[in-house]
């Protein structure tokens, strides 16, 4: 079977949907962050697949590199913030951290 | 590699270079002067002064930086330096100046003085992100700049770790922000797949000349709007706003409500104008491509945004939270100006934003002075404050009156130009809804004044004494609000001059 653009797009869309699902349903902040990473990687698959099958040159793959770097920076900051949350609340469940409600 | 091209590009991004250099200088100074941090605010001020001169020069010195002349057909580059971007950069610079003084006075920042170096370095990171955001004409640069702005502001929202609400604010900001930037990136990837480029001008040419699937494009546009809508805190991406505004240090709250919103608006307007508009007609209305109906989306979103912002603000007891909802409502008004999709509407947005800068920051400054003294941000604790500290009471009254949009303040002029633009574009129904919203807004702003002047306090109200520099600063913030309320010609002329966006 020939692997076509459609296959890549199906995988990336599935990954994106799983990411959104994880963000909406998970309570643990770490798992929410994993959902966000899934979304970014879904976009990465899109970029690389489009640049390969659409004949757009290498630009898509360069963009994917940018996104990987930014995802790493975001993960670093996110984990630092989650660690800070753990120190103050001694848990990282998103639904239990809601002091700021009227 | 064409070096001449590179030099001319670099000369176009001088303000950004200055900000980057001073970011590094602040980090180095923080390491060298380990004990004495008093120098750092002045270093930040020096950087801002140089950058502001360079930004003012950009009003006339325009062009495209970093063109890809070899791969792409056009020579339009990644960064578009024009008067429109310069206007928003000016707003960002002015609010940064004010922020430096804010932080100098704020107790919350003073208590974490040993981290002052990180504080200013992160603020300069934010400024750099916002500068690029207001002049980027390439989707990838937009994404990178947006992340630079967001990552710095996540940390700043939780900067002072004195209270648990700071860390909570930064977690909520992080989760909503990362999600919407993930959505935006997926939208960008679809745009890239459709058109084979990330340059907005290339996308414009492509959309105008090719048949494409409207459903896919609408999906991608809405995803990108998610990222922008999060920055300007429009419904339905506003959930973070009240929590973050209440939890973050007041100086950062004030900055987020003006500067990062300005960058979001600059991005929204440039994205629509560069990628979807083919030409201006004789009256200044934009001929928009029929591939996606921005007009309906923006009207729907702006009506929802201002109605929800105003209605929820009615029953807030924390004044920071109330100002957060009021800033959501103001974003709704300004979105209406964008929804007109004409140069006249854009002029109205620019004028509104310029006035909003002074009145909103002024209100936050007084809230901060009171919180410094009483430690409270509850509206109930403002009882009788108008008599014990009359200067603050009167100043806050004037800022609130400006935020409502009553004459003779500048807020009235901002709203007036907005409504004129709406009526000229035959959007009467929308104008009436916006007007009704203004009436709702009257209630919750006046409620603060009622507490200050008419309600007797059960406990003895503390006197908030104001030292002389703060009085001068408040007068400096009040002057534009009052003077531009009667003498607004120069601002209007300047905004009309800055409405030209390069690239058509």
C-alpha cells in the first residue's frame, strides 16, 4: 500500500483530537500539558507531510524544527509553574486549584 | 546571500534590536550588581527611551524587512514596518514607561526585590514579542512572537510568590494560553497546506487566484482566531482573564490589560488586512475576499464579548476582577471597530486604544496605591474613601467616568468615533446594542463611586496618604484623559496618518 498525504492527515487529526480530549477531560496538570504537546506534534506532522507531498520545498520541515524548539521552551516553563503549584497546594489537580472564584 | 538586503532589513528593525540588547544588558547587570538592584529600573528606562525614538522614526521610515527574494515571487518580507505597526508600538512603549514607574511603587514587586533583574528581563521579553507581533507578516514569525510574549507573561503572572493566588493565576494563564496557541498552530499548518506558504501576502495572492475548499479555510481561520482571541480576551477565549487579572501582581495586570491587548489587536488587523483584503474602495472600505466571512464572525464575537463582559462585571466585589471584566467589554467595543472593515473603523480603534491606555492604567494605578496601604482590593473596603483621601477619590472618579465614556473625558471621544464609524457603515442595530452596553457599564463603574462617596463605613476608613511623586504621576495620567476630551484633533490626525497598512 502506498502511503499518501491522506494517511498523514488522518494521523495528525487523530492526534490533535486526542490532545484536545486530554486537555478537556484530564484533571492532572501534567496530563493536560501532555495534551498540549500532542496538539503541537499534530501540527508538526501536518507541516512535514504538506511540505513533502505538496512540493513546497523544505520550508515545512524548518517550521517543524521551530515548533519543536518552542514546545521545549514551553514545557520547561510549564513544568516550573506546575512545580510551584505543587509547593503551594501540594497537589497538581487543575479542578482543585480554584481559590480565585467569586 | 545579499548583504545589502540584510543591512537594510536590520535598519528597519532597530527598535527590536535595542530591546534585545537591553534585555541582555539587564541580565548581565543583574549578575554584576548582585547586591544593589536599584540600577536596573534605570537601565530599563534608558532602553525604553532609545527604543521610543526609533519607533517614532518608523512612522515615516517604512518598508519590508527580510524579503525572500529567491524562493517566493514577491519581495514582501517577514516583517512589515509601517505607520500602523508604529502606532501600536508607541502604545506598547508608553505603557512600558508607565509600567516601570508602577513597579517602582508597587509593594508586591518591592517585596521580591532580589528578583528584580528577572522581572525586567521578562518584561523586555514581552516587549520584544509584542513589537514583532505588531509588525509580523509571516505566520511563523507571528507564532514565534506570540509564544515569546506568552511565555514571558506566564512567568510574570506568578512573579511574586507571596500569595497562593499568584501561582494559581500563572497556572491558569499557562493552560489556556498553551491550548489556544496549540489551536492556532494547527490552523497555521492547514493554511500552509492549502497555500504552500506562510507569508500573508503570498496567501492573499493565492486565495485570490485559486479555488479552495471554503470549509477547510474557515476551519483554519477560526483556529487562528482562537490564538488571537485569547490575546485580546474575546469570548469564548476569555475564561483566563478574570482569574489571571485578579491573581497576578497589579502592575502586571495593568500591563496585560493594555499592552498585550494592543499587540493582539495589531495582529488581528494585520492578519485580516494582509491575507484577506484585496483593495480599499474610494470610501476606505476594504474589499474582502469571499472565502471567509470575517464581518459576521467579528460582529458576533464582539457583541458576545461586550455583553458578557458588562453583565458579569455587575456582580463583582473585587475591583481587579471588575476591571478585568470591564477590559473584556472594552475589547468587545474595539472589535466592533475592526468588524466595520474600513479605514474609518480602524481609525476609531486606534483612537479608542490610545485613550483606553491612559484611563485603564490610571484606574489600576490608584487601585494599586489603595491596595498598598489597606491590603485590600474589595469594593466594600472603599467605603468612605472619597472623604478620607479626596485626591485619590476624585482621580479614580475621573478615570471611571472616562471608562464609562461620558464627556468631557477622552473616553467619550473614543466611543464617539466608534459609533460614527458604525453608523456610517449602516450597522445601526449593532450600534444600538453597543450603546445599551454602555448604559449597563454605567452601573458597575458608578457603584465604586457610590461606595467611595455615599456609603458610610462601619469601621474607620484608613487614610491613604499620597506622596508627591505619585501625585505628579496621577496628574500626568489624568492630563491626557481630560485634555484629549476637549482637544482631540491631534490624536485623530495622527491616527488617520497611521491607518495606512503596507502591502496592498
